[in-house]
C-alpha cells in the first residue's frame, strides 16, 4: 500500500479515537458522521487522493429501491442526506432526482414487482407499480412493445461521486475530523490494551479503533493482521454517448431506466445517454490477479481497457428498448474496478476475532450506500450497538470456508445474476459445496434439495419417486409444496431425522463462566444437565441473539445458535469477556460437531433400541441433557425439538455422524422413519407458535413486544445487559405486539416482511409465514399496534398485489408435544 508518497500539508496526529483507512465516499461519509455526532479525534488516512479507487469513475446511481428489507433504510437515509448536503456544506454535489423506472417485460417480473411492493408499503420509501401507459408518459423514448409494467420510484436519480465525496470531506473537516493524504498505511499492529498502532511513511498513530474502508485495497489491509477479506474487483463498463437530438428536445430529465431482462441501467448524461450493462457470468471479467498479487502500486485513478464486444449483446438490447441509441455516437467507454463480495452485499461492522477492528468494505454500490452506512456505523460506534438490524451485511457471515475459488465463483455468479428475478427461497449454486459439509452430506446430497447456510449444505426437503426434482423457484407454491407436506406428516405421525449440523456451537468454561453468561443472558442459567432458551439483549433492550444454553458440568456450558449468527454471536460474547475482564475460555466447536435431530411420536422407541440409557418420559425429561452411547458411539443427547414434537438433538464428533445416522435409520424401519428438511421444520415451528431469531426478534425488537416474557427474568439478581432499558420499556408500556395470524389464501403463502392493512391503512408487517399442513391454513406472525393485536381482530395481508383476509388467533394452533403430554396426564388423573 506504499508507492511514491508525497509530503503532507500538515503534521500527523499522534492519536485517534477512530482511524478510518480509505478516502472513498464510504470512508469519508463515516468521518463526516462521526465528527458531526461529536466524536473527537476522528482521523482518515487516504493513500493518494480522495475518490481514488472505485468512487471517482462510478456512474453515481442513487435509488430508494432495494430488494432486501434492512438496506432500504440505508438507501433512504443516503438520499435524504444528499438532498441537503449542499446547503449544509456549501459544496455543490450535482444531485439529479428525475426518478427511476424498473421495466417488467415478463410475467414473472411483474410478480416480482408485486412481491416487492408488499415489502415496501410498510417502509417510508415512495414506490409505485405503474402501467405501460404511465411508463411511456414518464419515458417517451422507450419502445413499448415488450413493456408489461414498471416499478416507479420518484426521488431516485444520480449524483456526481467526486462532488459528493468532496462535500462530505468538507463537512467532516467542518466538524473537526482530520483528513490526511497522501498517507498510505504501511502496517497495523495491535497493542496489549486493544488499541492499534497504525504505521504510515509520516509516522505512527495510536488509534482506539480502526475502520477498514479501503475499497479494492481492503483485502491487503486485512492481510496486515492475518485476515483474508473475501472481496474481489470486477470490471464494470458503462458507455456515454454524444448529444442525442431527441434527448436534448425533452422538457425534463429522463428517469433512470433499469431494463431488467436486458440487464442494464440507462440514464441521461447532459444531452446524451449513459448506460451500463451487467454481462452474464461467462463473459464478465474478474481482476483476480489483484487477489493473488495485490493491487499494482500507483493504481488509483486509472481505468481498464474497455471491451465493447463483451457487452455487445446488452448494447443491442438497449438499442431495441431505446431506439434513439441506434443513431447515437459513443464518446466514452468507462471500464473500472468495483468491489464485490460473494453475495454482492458489503461487509459492515466490527470483525470477530480482532479487537476494535471494523470494516466498511465490499461495496458494489458504494454511492447509494455511503451516506446510510456512514450514519449506521457512527451510531453503532458511539452507542455500542447497531441502530437497527443489518445482519445480512455483517462481516462475520464469512469465515475460513470462504476460499478464493469460492469467492471468484460467487462474484461471477452475483455479477451475472445481477438483474435476474429475485424469488423467495432462492438458491444459487456456484462455488458449492464449500469445506463445510456434515458427516451425512455425501449420503443425502442426491436425495433432496440442498440449501446453503453460512457455507453449509443443509437439506431443504427430500425427493420421492415421481416428484419433480428440478429447481423451480416461484412466488407461489411450487414443486416443494407436496414433499414438505409429506415430511410434516412424517414428523407428526411417525419419526423423522434432520441434519442440524450448521448450528453454531460454542463451549464456555472457566472460573468466571457463570458470571459472564449471567451478565450476557436475560434468562437464569440452567442447572447442570439442563438446557434452556436464553436471549442476549443490547443495552437499549433489543434482542441481539437467541441461543440454547446447556450446563454440561459445573461452570462448563454449551451454547447453540443459528447458522447465520455463529460469529455474530461469538463476537458479542468475546467482547463482553474482554470488556468485563472475565477469566473464561471460549471455543468455537461448530465445524467439529455434527448434529442430528430425531423427532416424532416414534422417536423414543427408535432411539431406545440403540442405547441402554432409559429414554422414557420419567427418566429423560424435556430440556434435559445427558451423555449417552448410541449404537456404541458416545454422544450428547438433549430432549428438545424445534418442530415442537417429541424429539432429541444428538451431538457427536463429526467423523462419527454417518455411523450414528445409519444406525438410527436402520433401527427405525418398523416405525416408518425417514428424512425431513428445514422447510418442514419451519412450517412445524410456526404451527407451534415458536418465534425465530432474525424474524420475530432481532435488533429492531424488544423481547416484551415479541412475546418472550417467559424467557426474560427481570427479577434475577444479575444486572444483565439491557435490563435497565427493559424495565423502562415495561414501565412505559408497549405500542405494538407480535400477533399470530391465520389467513385464507389460494396458491400463495406469506414469507415474512409483507404489509398488513386495516381499513385501507398500513398498520404493520409480517415477520415470517408458511402453510400449516396440520390445520390446512396459511400462518404468519406479524407486528401490529397493541389495540389491533387482539384475538379475533380482522386485518388484511398483502401478497402479490392482493389483500388476503387474516385473523388474529390464539397461539399456538397446534400444541407442542410436552404440553399435550402434560394435559393428557392431567386429564387422566381427573
């Protein structure tokens, strides 16, 4: 990161509260927001000049639209900031807001737009599904032959990236931030007290925290401290035309057009047009030599050689959709590096395993993300917790399994699939499997549809002869619907086996283990041999994580979390250990332990055949854990099941997993044993009224409104994180509650994040949904204002452009097995 370094115009500071590496729009936005929010000693180091890298040549598109939920907030904040930045800083930013239209020219694309409308109505974003006639009125230059509909977002547009960055830099300096360039970072060295010595050619700065915002140099910065960030530069091209008479004659600026089947964006550039395509994965180009050899010294405001042939298919499609392009003269083809991660989302937040090291890297769309991410990270740094849920951008979603070949395959796929229809339950197959496969993967991989969870392969559902086994994504019920119903019936009536190895698994022990966990968790800790469900809260009383805790021996605990939150949760636990000075050993044993779930009324009978341990209800009770031998293989068994049926989770060394699985399957032949997958488990857990982390609860929700009161022990002596905030929330009263809804639908079911309506007004949103095969109804959880979250209340849930009647009902629709057993015993004695 060195190269030729000129002199600084001012003396380098000795210390920094936050030191930001990288002077692109994201890094400068973070400096601006931290300084504006009052943090002193904010320092930004830029290796050459501000905007060098990907910022200066970006097309500058800004849009409220995002197919996800949480990133809509990032986009919204960015646009609102850019609207007023010139007035605040006195620096022009070249912000144009002609709106944008996403073009639908297939039936599936229209469905996608309807799907996205219900995910947007409960947000602040203005967005409208418009007719072909309205599309033509807004954009008279389009050939309307194929246009079926448009998704119109007023307020969208484009901004000059250089001017934006300079305005943010002016604002940062105005509020007291220090920006140094040219100041490349030549070394990062952690100090014993958790700070960083940051070396530059001009001297060393001692920083309380470091934020890597180095764009396509981010990987090299990470390598200084032994991290391999999965970021890779891709070649992105856009074409600029000379003046087009028909464009010049327009009375107002054209909206930005996104022709999704043509896979390109198009906007007005002065009196001409600018359009940028996303080539298919076999044609796009990765700059993979930078991954292996590093970015060439001195590269900063350079471009790649353009290649019009590579994008010619898209040029022709653009000419068909916008006929005036046929006669337009090309005056410039810009081909520059933009950074991709494997899933196209940035890596934003503190990094697990390294103290006080944060990332803001991997931005394929840095201009629209810069404002919102700067604010999001600033709030997190200053308050100690994320201001809202953004776990899809957590840098800790990647780990050692994210190899260079995987990253390259995924970056190709993500770039090439940029504008494909985004279905629910979508799977993408490039780069799979990774090293993360369970001990039964080889046995199961051809028998069912595999899902991808934090690098793991895990069965979604299983095939039987006569089933349609193709991957057929849809917004409606599709070929998995029948098989999932079959698996639900299996678990309710017989016995099923599921691979749960992707769970995150931690061992916590040491003389302060009890103190640490009592501080972290809102529930009381389980006694030795017992398991419970516990929640880690944030300081303001929101749900950071849900885990199951088992005390295996005095002071020795096993913690289990979902696959998607493994390192997210581990980082939070490790940080508390460090901040509190607890003498505790924490080990991540996720990859070494295989997990099988065995569930259903016949599960006890099957397992009893394989062990001398008494598995009866009286001897092996609900939420108890024991070390047993099953088919002569030692393992841990916990009586718990996320299906709500009689069941056990079995934890064993990964190499022993295949033998345990085969023994169980063989022993269960008479009992009708078979496999089931995560889709069936999701349906069964909803029937039982089980909440899911990341859906019913996350950093946007408190446990009281989520109906988790049973697990929150406000009267326990320990002052757990979030306790005081929760007492305050309780005293003030709730404004909304989680409601349990049944719905009358046809061939479509709720997924979560749909809009809930009442009397023509938006009143809430669903959090998860599924079809209940036991009750033959669609089910959903959703947040409603307290006065509407009452049994019998009628509302409407919007699915694919139609509002379906829904009713708040008493939960659960199906009692859990422990409850049914307890009631049976109670009535048997009456």
